[in-house]
C-alpha cells in the first residue's frame, strides 16, 4: 500500500532541465565550449552543478575557480526563474491537491541545491503541498545511491516498500529501485532506456489516486 509519494524535482515538478542546460551553456560559451543537447541529456541531466563543472574543467582545461562557476550559474538560473522562464510540469498542482485529500505523505528528493528548489516552490506557490524537502545540501548521498530516498522515507516514518518514487533520469530511477520503492517514470530525453518501472507517465494529467493504489 502506497503511503508516501516522493518526487524528484527537476523535470518532475518543474520543467527545469532545458533551463538548467541553457544556463550551463551560457557560462561555458564564454570559454568557446559547446555541448550538444544529446550529450547533455545523456551525461549531465540531473547531475549536481559542481560535478558538471569539475568534469568539464578537466576536459577543456578551464582554469576558473569551480566555486565561482557554480555561483555564477546559480545566479543566472535564479534570474531566469524570477523572470518567469520556468514552467510547471502539466497537471502537477492538481495531482498534489488530490494527494493532500488523502493520508499520503509527500516529499521532494532533489539533487539540486535547496535554494533552487525553494525558489521555484515559492514562485509557483507549491510549498504547502510537501511534508518534506530533501536537497543536495542535506545529505552526503547522491543518486544513483539509494541513500536520498531511504533517508527521506526514514524522516517521514514510512517503510521503503510503501513509497512510490517519481523520476525522470537514469540515476534517479536507479536510486529509487535500489531503495526498494515503487517506481513511476516520467518520459524524458534523459531516459533513452527506461528499464524496469511500475508505471509510465508523460505528465500528471490523468494520474489519479486510483493508479497509485493499484501499484
């Protein structure tokens, strides 16, 4: 029986991956570096900013301080969010409202920094729909390690087997499966090979409580 729904954030609650990619490419463009879209989704989607810059700095011999690159990218992203460049995944607010009418717990489990997550939640007025927000700043584990989801389930007081994870990336799906949770996959360019899942969706339109109860 599903007692908690754990949401990845980028690409699941908000359509942020194109905006993340845009801001990284703008920063990298200053160094004449171009990353094909296919490579971005294959290698960098749903990956922590510092890890991306560390890898690309070695690959392209960028001498800039990693911390400064991360901060510049964060500021650029936040500016675009405040300008309205970020969109919700279709149907997410309605789905969250339906969950709030039940006893199910809800949480965000994101590899992004807390400031990014909280800014977007406030912008869309979604803060009150989640019992817990877990970000990259809160725990040492990174997806595909099961730690982020196991930590969240423990904080909520719910057994892993009674949790459903909603993910759109390879590392996120692996994390949820390794945690022993039900997996709802949202179609994404970052998932060329979906693998094993319990439910496949394009967005939240048409996803109701009855489908969760059937997992």
